[in-house]
């Protein structure tokens, strides 16, 4: 089996304002770059065999810091990118409420059956995302691999892998911190959630006091 460490990229300019970034290519903030360096410090001694990332810049920048610390290449796969949020790209919840209140209400009730208008179907998104994860299982049997991706894609994948209803991803996993660690043990037949949403600062603090 393979252990996959799923990490949301560092903070971006839009996330600092609580805007939906989706597939929009948004830059990291200064704090986001600092978070990437903290993740890299952890990665250096984490026993990682490889680093994989979404093709979106915010994820690639986060992953590159880790790969440089390890002295390994960055592997990019567009299947790891975030969902396309359609008409919600770049908007806050308040702005969505102003522009399409009925659609937003339906989304909150069932974010899969009634995904955001003009956006990607979450069932298709989770299929591409987990397809990449299973390919990593085949490629790195028995290894530990870092996967830098995005909050909604990660939450959907976790529900799919542990057998929870996709429509409940926002309730079961209400948030994923920037550069926090979520680790799963995965085979083609089964999955186990080992760690969820643990701040990277916690790991680095333990190492500094050891």
C-alpha cells in the first residue's frame, strides 16, 4: 500500500478575502509563501519518495518548495486541479447571494446534485482526482508521496475513498487549512484516513523541541 499526504496549497490573495478560486490562477500571498517554506521544512525529513502537484500555479509554487528541499523533481498532473466553480469564480458568498441566490441556496442543500452554476460536476471531478491517486498507488507501492492540491477536490476525494456520501463533503470536512497535512493509506481495494487537517506548525514545533 501507499501513503499519500494530501496538502492544500499555501494561502492565496483570493483565499485571504474568502473568494472562490477554483481554476483561476491566483498568486500566493506572503503568508502563503511562508506556509510553503514551513511545509518544505517538514518534507525534508518526512521520508517522501516523490512530490506531485496540480498544474495551477498556487499548488506548483507550494510543491516546488518541498521538491527543492528534497532534491527531487516536481511532478505535475492536471487531474489534481481544483474544481471549476463556474460563475462563482472570484466571488465571495455575499456576492454569490446577490447574483444567484436560488442557485446558492440549492448548492448549500446539496453541493453535488446542485453544484455551482456553470461549474464542474463534482462526480466527474472526484473521478479524475482519485484516478490520479490510484495511479500513484501503482507507481509508488510501499512509499510515501506528497500530493499538493486543493480544498474541495481533497474533501470530495476523502468522501469517495472512505465511502461517505459525496453530497456531505462540506459537512463532514468543513474546511482544509492551507498547507495542513492530511494522510491516507491507499490501495486499489481500500483506504484508511491516518491524519486530517493537522497544521504544519504542529509538526515543526514538535521537531524543534525534540
